[in-house]
């Protein structure tokens, strides 16, 4: 019988003040230990010794407290978490202030980084234990009460869940998905909180547009009064304000994407507020202006411009992935997983959503480049044969029109694209401010950047450029690719417009490709059983070729091969070890007259089952079972039959032949059973001629033959060889 849940459990303990024994509920404020948990402060940006020492001291206190908390028993852990507010303040401070992966990289000393990683791990383990209602059979909480504890004590809320996903999502997605699903399952009120949080998320995007002066929504925008302050535009913003707006968007988009990746079921709640349409409108208004501003604006520090561009690219990709998750979860996934018998409403929602997004030309091109819309439409055509072809054709035509209006190359091979005359003309007349390919834009600073292409990938990029400019050297092309971040389209465009950087213009255009460094010489570093033998051509220059031939050596006759007993002679020593061991008495040794004859009168071992003769004498030679012929087996069967007939001779004048045949068949079957033989397959396996049908017996016999064919022939030869080797019959 399992123990009572923690919410129904009572404990008896002695009052520290009065000394009386009292009974309290297991979850009681008096059982919580008075301990102060310090709040978390992120590592300092500067490597000043005083700041580092302060961070290490504070992190040491947090590490010690969290270890103590995790070591508490189940009941005391929950008492401390529920009734100690400093625990929640400590965890909240880490969730809100811990550095994110997309923040500027800060090289910390190894000791500081190790402490930071340890705090990160302990916070994750604490949150994981707080989200588990059953630790074992004896330590658990009633699921309904568990949900009330989480909700009423504010142990989790929607902002905390968003921060948990962005901080611990990488590498722990499966565990976090189970944890968050467990929280929403046992406390459905979190769905209502999520629904109330969606307008706040939408207000974030509205605030970003207002900060940048881009919130112009037609009739809703009021005309500016004469006395009002002039509205800012992205060009008028200070560098710090521009950085704050981009950082704010990067944090919001990354956090929301991490939450939807872990808990995609939230897409249904987001879409009830028309989240997808609002997000696409923001995408269309914001990125066109901000990307142009970052490109055209001059910064004192070029690294700031590069960082802003990478953060914009990072945010754009995350927003596109958010839209894809919402579309997939609300429209495509229910169709593919057969959640509903009638898929027509989901197909209608998909077409309605994408049709409403056709005016957003910039968003439509970027989304189609990452997640091709034609593939989704093709999938829906396979699932729903009644799909309206007119609407799908209109949708596909609208996507193609968006690509044409944006003058943006689609995701095809560069060499194939440029071989078309029309595309070459479009390249020559393209404006220099046009943004580069979406898929090849740099990732955000702090994210895991991909390595530079090498090997076959680099050869492919070089060949794409060399197909159009065969007079250029491969070394010059490789320098161009390195200068333009290995984007062959940008390289080709700048070569056509003769708009290379000063560094590239000073290089020799016929520069050959540098020689590739010789990798580790594997031949000289190899080590195996054939190394340094007489035929190892890697360690010696002269090899006796007279001892090398293909097939049979024609210089040696068959008689010479048979006369050569060197192999037998070399193996004789190994087999000689299996001879009988005999006691050698030296010749001329004197007889010891001091023999102890104490036990000569006793018959020691005389009554044993085994005698010394049996132990030292050889067994009689018997033919192995696998070498016996069928004739020999039949002779043994006949001998057994004769012995049985001689043993039992009933007084019958004439016996029934049928009875004799049955007895003979029984004796034969008994003999085969003792010897481990299997009977020959029945003749019913042959069956009738093809096309005339087969009987039931023939079908059964064929099935048995197919099932047990591994028990015959040489299928067990490895097992028999291992058996001989274990018994010492084969020298190892």
C-alpha cells in the first residue's frame, strides 16, 4: 500500500519553544527553516578583480543554499519552497538576469565560468524538482492539490515559463516539454493566464514600432499637432536608442520562439488573438526600415553596426519560425496526425491565413524561402482531393508575384540562375541597397556560428563563380568569397559591377589556388600486424617479387606441394602437448626402503565408481557424429533392433506385419531422438505442379521448412568450432 500524499500527511514533532509534542500537517509554515537566499547578480562585464571577487562570493552563497535545498527530504523541500519567499526571489533574479545566448560574448576567467555553470545547473535542478508532483511511490502530492500549490503560491507563471525555455531549452527540450506540459495539465488556469498575456506580447511589438516612429496605421494614426514634438524616425534616433530597440526585439523574438518550440500547444491560444496577422504586419513595417537604417548609418565603432545587423537577422529568422510553428500547429499538424476526422476546416484555415498574408510581400518572400508554401499546398492536395484548385493556384501565383516584385532571387543554384539572360539583366540593374540572401545572412552575435566552408563545399562555391569568370584564378576567387562571407551571389554581382573592395582590387586576378597543406601522413603513422614485414612496401624499397604470384604458383608442381611437410612439422609441436602425461622414473634410481606402508592394508578408493585405470586410459575410438555415413547409422539401428529382438522373444507363431512396422518405426524415431537427428522433410513439400494449387499439408510443410532451415546444413559450424576450441582440440 502506497503512503499518503504529502497534502494529507501529518507529522508529530516537538515544539522548540514550549517543548510539547504536537501534530502538524506536513506542509506547515513552522516546518520551514529560517534561511536567507541571496539574489543573483550576473557576472561583471569588466574583469576588475574586485567585481569578480564580489560575483564569486555571491555565487558561492547561492550554490551553497541551492545544494542545501535540493538535499532536503520531500516534505521539507516543499515547505521551504512554499513558505520561504527568499527562495522565490533568488530563482526569479536568476531567470530575469542570467545572460542569454544571444547577448554579447564576454570572456570570463575559467574559475568564474565554472561557478556560473554550476549556478545554472543548480537552478535548473531546483525548478525541475518544483515541477514534479511525484518523486517516488512514497513521496508524492495529489495532482489537483499540486496544481493549486503552484498557482496559488506563484511558483510558476507565464513570464517565468518563457525565461525557463530561453535559458534551459538548448539540450533539455524533451525534459522541459514534459515539465511544462505537466504544469499546464495539472493546472488549466495557466491557459487563461497565457490568454491574458497575449495582448501584452502584442503590445511589445507595438511599443517597438512607436519607439522607432513606425506606428503609422492609416486611419488610427492621428495627425501631428503644430506644437507637438517632432516624431522620430529610425534615421533620427540616437545610436543608443537604436541599439535598445534592436536588443529589445531580439530578446522578445528569441524568448517567444523558445517557448513555442518547447510548448507548441500554445499556438492555439496565440492565434485566437489574430497573433499571426499582427506579427506579419510588424515584420513588414519594421525590418524594411531598420535594415536600411543600419546599412546607411555611419557608426563610430564598426562592430556596433555588425552586431546590430546580426541581431536583426537573428530576430527576423525567429519571427519567421514563430509564424511557421503557429501555421503548422493550428492547420497542418492536425491534418497529418489525424486528430480530426473532418480535415476540411483545417485546410480552409490554412488557405485563409496565407491568402490574408498575400499583401505582405516582404514577409511572404522571406517565409517562402525558409518554408516553401508550394510544398504545403502539395501536401494538402494529397490529403484533401477536393481542394479548390482555383484558390491554390491564386495562392501560388501571389507568392510568385511577390518574388517578382521584390526582385529577389529564389533558393536555386547560382550558376543555374545566372545562366538565364533575364536574370543576368536583373542582376545588372539591381540596386546596391538591396539586401542579401536571407538564408546567407549572418547569425546573431552569441549564437553558434557555423564554420567556414571547406573541402567539397568550398570547391562548389569556387566552381559557381568560375563558370561565369573562367579567366579568374581560384586563389583570387577564394579571397573574394572570404571577403563577402562565402556568398557567391554577392561575389558575382560585385564582379559584374566592378565594385570590389580596395583589398581585392590590389590582388592578382590570375592568382592560383594555394597548395593544400599535407594532412597527417597516415601511411607512416599506421600500426598493424603487417607493418615492417617482408612485403611492406611502405617501410622498405626492395621486395622479393619471386615470392609474390597470383593464383597457383606455376613453378611448383603438385608433387612438390604434397611432398612438402613443413606445415605438418610446424604443427606437430602444438599437438604433441596433448599426449598422455607419464611419470618418468630416472634410470638407476635406488628403491626407497623407507616406504610408509601405514595405509597398505586399507582399500582406499576401492569402492569408488571411477578407477585409476579409467582416468589414465584412453577412450575407445569412436567416429564423430558429423562424419558418420547413413549406412553406418542404419547398421547401428539394425544392431539395436537385433538386440531388442534377442532380449524379448515372445512366443508368437506369426506376428501381424503392421505391428512389426509400427515397432520398427518407433525404434527408429527413438534412435533419431537420442542422437539429436531430425527426420527428413516430408515429401509433401514438393507439392503439385505450378498452377494447380497446393494442398494444406504442402503449405504447412513448406512453412516448417522455411522456419527450421537454419537447424540443418552448416549453419552451426561456428558454434561447433568454438566448442572444439574450448575443449582444446584446436591450438590457439
